C-alpha cells in the first residue's frame, strides 16, 4: 500500500509492533492513549474513526462473526463489505 504513511493505533498495540511496522513497511504509527487520571468516558482523538469503521463492518452479516478460516478470506470479505458500503453511498 504505497499511499499509506500513518497508522493510528490503540495503546494496546505499543511495544515491538511500532519498530516492526516502521522497519517492515516504513509507516509511522501513532498511539492514541487514554488520558492520565481518566475515570469517565472521554472521546479520544482519531479513535472514533476506528470504532466507526468496525461498526460498519459488523453491519455486514458475514463479518458479524469470525467465520473465515484463512486471513486472506477474511481480508477479501472486508474489501467486499467496504465496496458495498461505498456503492450504496454513491447511489444516493
């Protein structure tokens, strides 16, 4: 994916993943971490984009559960679901 340059990730994905992604793909990974002393719900910057996308994907029946055995099949179903979403929006 030559146009991809920046990834936003949850604080769970820190550690060795950052170095691996930079070395293997050349992408920059920015971690969206929870605020210090946070005790209530706070909308974190950029995190809503990921949550919204997961919500769109789960709306597709085939992606509501993990039915696929191979990662390639799962990736193909994600592409199909997003293409379906874009085509529906273009028709309006």
